[in-house]
């Protein structure tokens, strides 16, 4: 029986996904919501998403600190995830104020901009336990390379390096991806890296930051790769 998995990355207009069948490229998908991708993924063993899944009640997550420590020059690609109550605020000023009260540090506008997608992904994660898991592309690429990547994902050299790493691990992305080709190249590469981790997750080969995962309110919080 073949193993189908999907890796998904958020981009400004929605979500882009790369589906693998037995570790090889099968198709690329584009959707305005994560719900659409999940609804059309009945054959997927797991779906990896590059978005934080699970928040703590009163502190930062260990997963983000541990992952950033492994990425060297790419550590800024991991943002610290504030406590759950921060995301329940309706505007940035209130969220930033609460974040400082709970953690002693503020919330970046870049993090706050992810709020709609973060809340959508977490709602699905809670509704379908075992289907979604959290991954981070730079953590995945670091594992593929055996070292942190020297060049950022938006650079020509960085994108070439990431596409080569994917190909070396059996994921050859075609030049033509249909509608999904409208997504930015770095987001497509990120989705493919998350799909690589999804295949590892489905086959029992995945590792996590932290190891073991952090526990909170009956859930396990970790970045898998």
C-alpha cells in the first residue's frame, strides 16, 4: 500500500501544498484555506503544516527555542510563539500588552499577522487529532543537509541549494505545477520540505524539537522533522 502525505506552507494569498506518494512528488495544490486542503486529502496519512500548533498558557514554547538553536544563520526564521491568551485578543496593541505581562517580552507584528492562519490550523488540529502535525522547513532542510543552510531561502543560491537537497532525497519538483505555480518559489520549496518531514512522520522516522515533545493540557507540542 502506498503512503500519501502532504506538506503545506502558508503564503500571503492562502496555502500551498505538495503531496508525496511513497516519498516522491505526486502533485501540488493551491487553496485559499487550509480547510480546503484537508477536505480534499482523504488518502493522506498525515499533513504537515508550517504553522505553530499548540500554545502554552503562560510562557513561550520550548519547541521554538530548541529549533532556533539548531539553525545557525537561519535562526531568525523561527519565531517564538506567545501564550494562548495572547492570540485570543482582537488587536495587536492588546495582544502585545498581554504578551509583555505574561512573558516579559513583546509580540512582533510579523507574528501577529499569522494569527488568522494560526487559529485556522489549530482548530483543525484539535478537531482531527493525529492528522496534522507541525513542521518547520528550515529545520527539515537542516536535517537533509546535515548542517544549517548558509543562504536565505529568497536568494537564488539559497533556492538552488534547497531544490537540490529535495532532489537528493527523492523529491524532484517539476517546472510546471499548474495553478500552484502561482505561489512564491520559496513557499513551494518550504511546502516540499514539510512534505519530506510528513513522509518521515508517516513512516516512523521523524524526530522532534524538543524530544520528547512538551506537554500542555493533554496535547504534545513539538516541531517535527
